[in-house]
C-alpha cells in the first residue's frame, strides 16, 4: 500500500495524485512492479529504505507492506 508522508500526517495517494499530470488514467500514482515511475527512489542516509520514493510533485511516498502478525 502506498502512502504519502508529510510532516504532520499520512495521506492516501487518492487524496493527492488525481491532480497530478503524471498520474495514470485512474488518478493513481504510476506504481509498477515495486517502482514508482512518476518519481524516483529516495536516497536515505542510514539505513537505505528501498520503499521510500519522492514523486515529481515533491511528496515523499512509502510502500507499506501489510503482513500477517504471528
């Protein structure tokens, strides 16, 4: 699940991406096979998080995997 990170809150891409010219026809981020094609991977200081991205509009996105608790 993709979420948009701001200083104070988490937003869903459905709240932001429909106004972006780079979103797909459904108004969603161009997310394909674990890559954000309408942005680039963030280069974090330590440790690197492969699930952090920065979109062209400047928002930070994170892919949060839902996992079952044991």
